């Protein structure tokens, strides 16, 4: 497997004491380069005639790689490593989000209106007309990010406390990209009934619910039941956010290879929440031939170990992933590192499209098939064509909240995908640019508008 690219996920700040002699700093930068690190900013902290204290920012590819870089510097004569800071850990210290007041309390009258006794008038108004909660409280712009910690990123069942950093990050993305106030709710249970009941009990506060990092197949039932029992939108981002952005990327990739959705043969590796949701949405978008694989191979009707969701995509064919890849036009991976080989890609049809989205290590390193594929995408930010859910969920909720949609539908997913794809100008469309940047300020408004339009056409918007 090719080496991973150094990236800011494994970023260090090295504080070094360096003699003020010619070549000393150069020896440090050479050691970093030889070790495969990516040197960033260099700051002078303190200097005397004899020595200087400098902070060097260095990106590594993994924790082990970072340690290799540090050890390489420690072996240099006359260079002293004063301290090593893990920039990612430092960023998370104390948490990444906070609650702030929207109004200042500068006087007794301010306090009397914001809290007792004036707030009692607001309470009575809502009791008399429950719809007023959307106008007089945070509910209109607040989303609960709910997890049980059973499927944290690609790391597995880490539990609710270990899931909290991810949920905090999600709240940041909601605020940054769509102006939505979101709050992490990490539940100390992995019982389906208890999760559903807990979310129902806290729902009066929130205008929507974003389910996150809940393992399949439990996530399917939880989402379905909450949608039936709540009158606010419920969205499992691991399913639908992934599916929306994947479809958007595929729309544009197919333009480049001049193939139609109805005619292509698609292989999806990974039959969990994301894989099933992608397959469902691709079918709605017109895909006719989909082969899904899990760790045991093709989802075949001959197998007796398939869940209800997997049975939905079972086919008569049997075999391994390698067999499924024969003549495939598109590979979509939401599975595990390194499961796709260059030989499998070479066995695909002409102008193959490969979306290797396992994180942090994709199903195949792009470098291994750069001369074979027509279009390559991953889930990583350090390669072109990052398929990232942040292109979808902020805009989906922005649109749903703004029109008071009671639920989120497949039509909304399709419209959101089309909106994202449309933001890549035909003149700019190329194999390394099939999807907008996550920092493209047009994305969330475009998705929100598409979602609102679909909600109104389907008659589920309340405002």
C-alpha cells in the first residue's frame, strides 16, 4: 500500500533550541524532509547571539510517522527539542463549542424581560399557542446531534463519551456553514427503544434531529420510528448525507466519461448504513445495475445471513468483490482500507470511476491507479474530489428549518444532489474537479433552496 500523504490531522508544533550558526536550521529542515514530513510555518520565538528558539509546524501521515520525525530531529547534534505539541489535541482542549447569549443583560429591565417575571408572559403565550415556540425560542434554528457512540467515524463502537469530539465538530460545521445552532447529545444507551424514547423526550427543544454514528442495522429502525413519531425533520447523516454527496459527484463524473446512469454497472463495497443509503438513492436516480458486497462477498439471494436491508439488494450472482468488479463502470467504497487492488480496477470497463471513501485510509490509494482510472474520488481532504458530507447536511437542515418541513424525503435528497453537482461549472469540470469545495459559500444556500422547493412541491412545508 502506498504511503499516506502527510496532513493536518497529524500536525505537530516542535519547539526547538537551535545554535545561531550557519546550517543549523537547514539540518532540521533536511531531517524533516528526509523523514517524509511536510514542513509548514517557522516562527522565531526568542533569539540571543548564541541561539534561537523556534516553533516549526510539521504535518505527518500518522502518529507513528510523527514520532519518527521527532526522533530524527532528536538525533541531530546541537539541536534540542524543547517541547512537542500535538496541534489536533491542543485544538480540542476544553471542547470546541460554547453557548453564548444573543442579547446583553446590562440593566434590571433587561433581566426582568429576559428572565423572571417577564419571561412568564412568553411561557403563557406558548402554552396558549404551541406554534409560538418556533417564534419565541431557539427551536426554530436548533438541531440535536444524537449518537449512541456505536459507530464513531471508522473507528467502531467507542461509546458516547468518545463520540463527543465528533459531535462537537459536527455542531461547528452546522454553525459555520449554515448558521444553525446544533448541540451534541451523546446517549449512554445502545438500546433502540431507549434511544427513540430519549430523542422524543428532548424533542420540544429542537427544530430537527441529526442522527450520527449509530451502527447498522439499528440506525435504520431508529430513524424510521423517529420519523413516524416526531413532527420535526430527522436525518441520519451517515446514510443520507453520504448518499447525497456521492450522487452529486457521480452525476458529474458520468458527464466526463459520457455514460448514463441507467446503463452503467455499479459495485458498492460496504453494506452498512452508508452503502445501503447510497444504493437506494442511486436507484431513485435511475441506476439499474447495482452489485453490493460486504466482507463475505456479493449480496446473493443464496446467502442466509443477510439483514432485511441487505436482502433489498441481493442478486442471483455469487462471488467475491474481485468477481463483481469484472466489467464494472463504477466502484463506490464505504468499507475498509486496502480491499480494492489495482488488478480489480484494471478489470473494470473502459474509463472506470472509483470512489474509495473509507476514512482515514481508502479502499485503494489513488497513486496506485492514477493511470488506470478516469475519475478518482476519496473521503480525504488531501486528494482531489473529496466526497464530504458537509456539502449536504448544513444546507439540508437550513432548508428544512426555514420552511418548517415536517420530514425529509427522497425527493429532497435528489434535489440536493442535483444542486451540489450544478455548482461545478461545465467549463471547470475535469477529472480532479467533479464536486465543489466544502468552503464554497454557494453550497449551503443552493442545497437549502433545493430542499425548500421540494418540500413545498410535496406539501410538507409548514411555513
